[in-house]
C-alpha cells in the first residue's frame, strides 16, 4: 500500500530528518512540506489529501493541535514534538501516533506501520458493505449506491457525480469522503477530479484511461501510485523488452 506524506514543522532540521526518513521508506511518497503552518494549510487545500501528516505540536504561528483540527480526519495525524506533556492532548485529537524528538528511524517506521494497520482495518470495514446511501436533492431522501455498479466518480465544484451503469447521481460530497466508502483495491483516485472503478477500465495509456464511452486523464500526482496498484493485473510476456 503506497502512502503519501506531508510534513509541517517550523524547524528546518526536523523537516530534513523526516524528509530523509520518508524517502528511504518503500511505499511512502512525500507530497510536500512547510515550516509555516499557515502556508501548509493553504497548500493542503490545493493538493490531494495526504494519507499521513507529520505535524509538529509547538509552533509559533499556530499550535499543531489547532492545525490538526483544521486538517480534520481525512489524513492520519502523527504528531512530532520535543515535549512529552503534549501527549494527552495529542491523542484527544485522535492522532495515530506521537513521536518525541530526536526521532530515530525505527520509531518513525513503527508509526508508519500503525497507520498502515489502521487503513487496512478501515478497508476491511468498507468491503463488508456492498452499498451505501447518499443524500439527494429532495429533503430527507437518500439514494442507494451499489458499489459494483459505479463506473467512475467526477468532482464538479462542491458536488460529485457518481456515474453508474444505468444512471448518475449528484450529491454534496467530496471525492475524499466518498473514497472512504469504496474498497481501495478496486477503486483509485487518478486525478484531482476523478475516481475510477478498475473493473470499468477498457484500456490504459500513460496519461489517460478509457472507459466504454469516456476518456479520463491520469493526473501526474496520482500516476505513480495508480500504476503500482494495477501492476499485479498487467500481463506482459517476459520476452517483451519494451518499456511499460
């Protein structure tokens, strides 16, 4: 399972250490970092939600505990700090782990393993249900969405459109929110505006996929993780020396 990471820490040295740890760990990808929590929050609004945010607690511009509230539950928060006394408050924020500086690599790896375990648990919970309900434009009404019928999901402004075999449903959700209800082994976010069902893919190219009646671009930020996920389904002869 490939995980994306973002680092927020006002100390340049701490950012450098965590950057090094992320890059030497297989299955981790650093998508950004900042020594200014206000700028970090601004950037996080413009990129795909990272799986892990490595977040310093004690920062001058904005306390890391407050930053965690603003980030919300979409990312797994791993707090980093030099002060043990922040631990109770950190876990009240539902942090996955709490790392005391100076952080050694073994302890960092333990935190990453804990995140993977939590995500696996969520995946198992999701796959137990073959459907979910979303709010319709009629007050008090919810539409049933059968997961196996989904072809792809498109983001349009503040809404998403769930394209299915025989219909499409528009609802007030984000792609991150709906992705939490989908089995991760069968669905991938391949673009800032699209989630696709692997079973609906007719053909695959470097920068786009083709469904039965539509082509969907593969965003550069998502390309590596998507290719890694579908790699086990690619059947290529060992005699084929071309670059895939």
